[in-house]
C-alpha cells in the first residue's frame, strides 16, 4: 500500500507544478536514454549524464490519470498477495529491483531516444511474473469489452501471464523492425519484458529458499 501511496503522491506533486517547473521535473527524474549516451546533449539541456537516479525515480512517475490508475490497480491486485508471501522489506527490495531492471531494458533498446520514459510498469511486470510463480493455481478476472458490452473472463494466472508476456515480446520485436528502430516514445515494451524476466527469475530463487507454505492470493483466486 505504501508504494501505491508514494506513486499517487509523486503524481499529484508533478501535476501541481507550473508548466516550466513540471517540464524540468520531468526531464530531470524521468529516464531520457540519450542523456546517458550523449553527454553533450545532456550538458546543453542542463542535465547530469552521470546521475543514475532516473533509472529508479522514473518508476514512480506517470504520464496521466489513466496511466496511474491502471498501474496502481494492477499493483493492488497482484502486489498485495505477493507482499504477504515475501514479507514487507523483501517485497520492497524486489519491487525496486524489478523497476530498475525494466529501466535498464528500456535504455538498452532505446539508446538514441530523447523521449522521457516513466511509469511503474516495469516493476509491476516483475510483480506479475512473481505472482504467477507463487500463486500458480490463482485465477484472474479479465474484463474485455466486445463492441459496447463488457465480457468477464476468468483465466488461470499462468494463461494470463503467457498471453500478456507474448504480447510484450511481439510488441517489442515489432518495434525493433520499424524504420529507425526503437527510438521513440509510446509503450515501453522492453521495460515490461526485462522487469518481468527479472521478477520471474528472482521469485524462482526466492521461492526455492522459502520453507513456509505459500498463502492464498486472496478472495479473487
């Protein structure tokens, strides 16, 4: 819950800034890959190319209300049960590690991008990967609109994860095949992929060391 409150707090602070200060805040704390590979550009913009903080701070920033709501809703659904399984401090370290891994993934495939990347999606992707491993028998409710009618699907968490991860890989490889490569803004596919992969592997290692039984994921399982 503290992670959700922190994300909301940062977002409210960000949108409350005057336009000029908001732009400075964005380019200082969001991840702008080109800043780290072109120090001349960083210096011209008044940014510090030696400052690694954006690889973490961008994961607490969001580009709009829908971006924030979707990420926090997903974090609440999957993060709560996982925190119960890992413990508060281990979960926090896990979450931050996945967020940084997602940032590194986005950076690696967008070296020439001057677009600020921001959002908790990489960290949440790691949470999703760990949730699937810890709660393999859980089922997830998916609301899929068909024309104007919402259809509720109840999928096993494993099936949901396979479909979701497949879409990320498809999107990421498709973006690499476009003219100029993955140098623009939009969806940070590789942040999702790297965050998920690191989260899944970390959860695999942690689960192998956990002697206590894994609790149920909650009433929606």
